């Protein structure tokens, strides 16, 4: 994953006037500084608790599913061969279709087989969808603090009042790792919208998630369906141009074109931060142009995406 240089981006953002359309919003945030008040542990009780700073490697206060501070593992007498240890809290989503971002910090140390860590969303009629972990493999074991960001689009089952759940699934074998520790858990609407402009066969696809909050990272641009091992330019602008260019459509009015190279699958991932002090409500446009010898002008282009700082 590449890290986008923010110097040019920050300078250009600071010179712009605000455009308020499409601004993201945070619907839920929990840093566990007040412990796990408001949360309810279900199933096998006693492992979920508020770890204090330094406990089993906790950074500030964190929700922890382990035996700390007595022992930094989760080895105990579970009542069955597959026990689900859950921490639940009611939250409220919008009563309309929307794309959301879930992001959080975590430490994780569980057995490679039999044990899973999952973030769930529970809706009406006991209907559940997973937001992170489970079979996706997007939560890795890590002794140091890591960050997870992903997007989800719930259906009508999840409009309004829902249940947010942290779950550690364990068996009776091993369980000597640190378990699961979570901090700075946030649910927000996605700042990004997809725009037209793709050119190619199949057209390269650019997707983006993140809330574009000033001073925070973990905004992610992901390119797929591009030419493998090809030179690429990430074009950044702050107004939409959308004019014909080299057989395609140039979406941003460019202020920067940053060089990258696609990988062997024709993919590219860029994780970037919005500089601190940037005012909310500023529109940012992204598009990727890729060298492709099969195209008339030897160039292919992704669709554009637009985000608004918050």
C-alpha cells in the first residue's frame, strides 16, 4: 500500500473555498475512556472489560477480551467447543440508503484455526451482517496497534436502531494469545461518491472509502482492472472538469498528478491522510490514468471519485 504525499494536497486544500455538498458525518464513536459503560456482554461472561493504559499492551483505555490484568491471554474454562464472547451496544443509522465506513484501532492475538474476531451489525428480526473480520481475513494478528477501515452498505433491515457487536469466537485449544483489544471505534457515512469517466476494456475501476477528516489518515483509494505493472498517474483536483481527453474523460481539474505503478494484478492501493487544519466542506476529486498500449492513445482511465472533507 502506498502513502500519498500530502504536501501538495494540503497546500491546495488550504487555498480553496468550501463546497458543502455531500459532507460525511460521524454517527457513532467510542474511545472506551469511560470504560465499557453502555455495552453489554453476552454469552460467556467476564472476559470483555476496559483495559487500562499499559495493561497487556493497551494504548490508553481499550475494550479487551482477555484475562488481563491477571493474564494476557484468553485461556479459561469455556462451556462448549465453540463459544461466542460478545460485547453489544445499540446505535442508530440513517433511515435511508447510505454507504458507511467502520474504522477502529486494535491489537489481536488468537489461534490461527478455530478462533475468529468479528464486528457485526444486527438489524430487525435477528438479521446480522459482518463489517470486519469473520471469513474476510482483514484482521491480522498484531502485537502493535493496527487500524482497520472498511465500507458497508446496509439494507432496510438496518435502517434506524441497530446493534453493534464485537465478537471473539473461541474453541478449547490453545488460547494463549492476547485475545482481542479494540479502541476508537467509529461508524460514519462515506465522504466519497463515484463519478463517470472510465475508459478501457474492461474499464479500470477506482473505489474510495474514508471520511476525509482533517488530521486523520486511513482514507483509501483502490484501483482494479488496470494494466499489470503499468505506469499510473493519480490525478488530484478540487473542481470537476469532466472534459474529453485522449479518448476518455478527464474528471478532475488537475492540480497534481502523482506517479505510481500498478502491481502484477493491475491493482493499486493508496492510503492517505488529510492534513490537520484543513477546513471542512472542501471537495476533492481523484482519477487514475494508466499506460495501456492496447488503447488508441496508449492511455486508459478509471472513473473519478469525489470526496468532501469533514
